[in-house]
């Protein structure tokens, strides 16, 4: 059998491969309409989704559009491909002026379409930041400030996107409203627990059941200060989003083309092909990253020491979207995967026979250049020999600094998809 690190990296690669747009797009595309087809969208997988669609769309059928993705996330184009869908880049996780310009241009493109026309909207994780047009009375600077605060406070993705939707002129169903009366088909790659279309990229084409009042409650709960005029607009419902039952959504379709569960199942199949039992805990785990790491470590120890609740050797898999609460004096290097792995490593205490990988399926964990990290039974011992104190690094939210010094980073570059967190523990005899 291959070594533990090679096995775990192969499982991660299998999970990512299952979510690649080039492997998925054909079965979800509609037929060309009588009128024109306009493709719009946003997300970390946006460039790959647009290229996959473009390659499959008939050359004699009208096709145009604009999709925005994260900087550095446009896949290399085939030299003979014809660019009919323009792909632009913007900032993530905090929007920038390119995010605003792209959103504004997309709204212009879909305005005035008729009943014979078709809008295909390509949506994936990261779209909330990449498609950021402030609502009337809201500035981009206000959105940026609130977004940064949400990222640091430990709010989960549904809470963050509830606030984002109510500060936006395009999210929370407003893009679909702008497309009416044309038909809208939204193709989605899910990066959120539960695969709720209204939460993925803040649901630009999906009616929004959340309310301004809920957005205010979230801001208050996490003590995020906002300008009084903005608070008043939220409190008075002036920024309310279009709701379920609105006739402008009639006939719209939402098709999930890739989900976290499917990628975990692909990884499980890969493990079984190597002769390993594989167990998926859940695809929708949430909570503080370091605490979830400790919980997973306890389970892995129980399997290693007692053969319960699973017999060894085996692989334990999980996914979802955890959170990191960044302290006031934190370094803040690394992301959810690194924080999870560091929390797990501390509690494993060098337990033999347990190796783990924690990585983000988009290839970028937080704000650094790695997808995630690998933890081996000797990780803590190697750290101690270098004078690195794991608990101090965790207290500073500096998982990247810790694992970088050990050479334990997993670096893939952008994967051109995004089904969120991937975690796998290999437990051997």
C-alpha cells in the first residue's frame, strides 16, 4: 500500500475531480431557445463553468455573457476555443471595485430580455464577494467594512449571506427579477451546508426568505457596528429582498451540478478501491474549526485504540463549512482547514497510526497560497524540535506559519471548483 500522505492526497484529488465543471456540465444544459442566450454568473468555479458551457454550446446558436471569478482562477483556455462568454476577475473574500463593475454590467446585460430569451446563471462559492453591487443608499466601502467584520467574528455562512443579501442590489433574488420575463436556469456548484440554493453565493437568482430584521439581529449579535442611516434602512425594511411566491420567479429552475456529498462519496470510493473501509461522517458540519478538529481527533483515537465505532484500518471523511473566530491580537494567517488541523494535531498528541488531511476544495485555504495541510504522527515532535509551540500558534490564529515551517502545507493552486471543506483521517493498525 502507498504511504499515508500519498493516500490522503489521492482522496483529496478524487473529491476535487468529482466537482470539476468539465466533467459535469453536459447533462445539465438546456436546449438553445428561440431567442438569444445570455450567460452570467459568479464564483470561484465561474471561469471553469463558463468554459465548459461554451465548449458544449452549438456554434450556430447565439451565445454571449459575462462571468466573474476570483483573481487567478481563470483556467487556461484551449488555443482553438472561441471566447463567447467573457470572464473577468475580482476580489475574494472582500469585494473590490471590480466586483461592483462586474455586477453592474451583468444587470445591464440581462435588462430588456424577452420571453423567448434564456439566461443561464453559473453560480458557485465565492460569488457573494465577486458579485457585489451595493443597494441604493449603501456604499462599497460600507459593504467592505461589514464583510471584513463578518469574516472575523465567527458568523456562519448563512448568517453572513443574510446580511450580504440585504445590502445588495443583485443578490437575494434581485438578479432573477432583473431578468424577467426571460427564462432563467441557474446551474450551481454548492459550497454550503445543506446545499440551499438561496445561500450559495447569496442566491442572486433565488427568492429570499430571510428578512432585514434578521440581518439587524445578526449584526447586533456579533456586535458589528454600522452607520445609523444604514441601520435605519434595514430596520425600516427599505432594503428588503424579493420573497418566495413573487411571480417574477415563475418558471425559473435551479440545478445543482456538484455538491459536497458527491465529492465525499468519490473520495470514499477511491479509498475502497485501495482496500480501505471508508466512512462519511457528514457533508454539512459547521462550528469553530479548532473545536471540530478536536472532536475528530477524539473519534480517530477511539478507532485507533479500541476499534470503535469503526474497525481499522479505515478512512473517516467529513465536509461542511467551519468558522474561525480571529482574536484581537491574532496574526490571522491560514484558514479553516489549517485551524482544524492544528486543533486536531494538538489533541492527537502524536498518536501513532493516525494521519490526516484538511484542505479546501478550491485550492486556497483562507488568504494564503495553500489548499490545506497534512498532519502526521510526528508533526508535533518535529515542531518541538524546531522550537515551535503549537498552542501558541493556535492562539495567534497562525496555522499557516506553523505548518509552513514544518513543510506540511498542501499546495495545489486554484482547482477551478469549490465544494468547500474536505477532511480525511487515515487510521491504520
